[in-house]
């Protein structure tokens, strides 16, 4: 299952946006209002939970300087990645689009597609204010 967020414009340089998203503790500022738990576990790993949902641990798996950050599931039964693609629009303006990639059976995919789409949208909606 592959999902993409809408693109969002951030009034910061591509490098500043990349540096913000590279620091995993900053993801707390992007989370939806219904977050019930956020905990930094390591320099590249955090745990979060939304009300009524199980806890999810994400770990930074890959980073391409100023353009891409890949977070992946760290443990649990589901294997998926959250990818931030960052591009430069102008010197002090960048654009971010999030991608979700996961291998799920059709029933699971149908159940989680809506909530994950909403989650991605919330993350990118909060980015311009947080970065």
C-alpha cells in the first residue's frame, strides 16, 4: 500500500527543513491533537500513540542530505516506512511531501487507509507552523 500526502510549502530553506525533520524529537510538534503519548527512545527512534490506537515505534532508517528522510517501523507486527521528500522551491522556501509505504493484506489495508491518510495530512498541515 502506497499513500502520499498533499505537498506543503514551508517558508524555510531546504536545509533548515531537512534539519528540523532529521531531529526526531521535533515530530512531537507535528502530531495530531489526539496524541496520547510521545516518547523519544533514542537519538533516532521515538514512540507515539494516538487515542484508541496501539503504540507505534518509528526509527530513522535513512537520510539523504537535505532531500529525503526515511522512518521505518521499529518492531511490532507491521512493516512500513514513512518517507519525507524535501525539495527546494526558492532559497528560503521548500516543499515537503510525505509517503507511506507498507505491505499489508487487503483487509488490513482497507481498515487503515483512511486513518493513515488523515495522519499524513495532519503532519504536513502542522509542518509550516512547526518548522
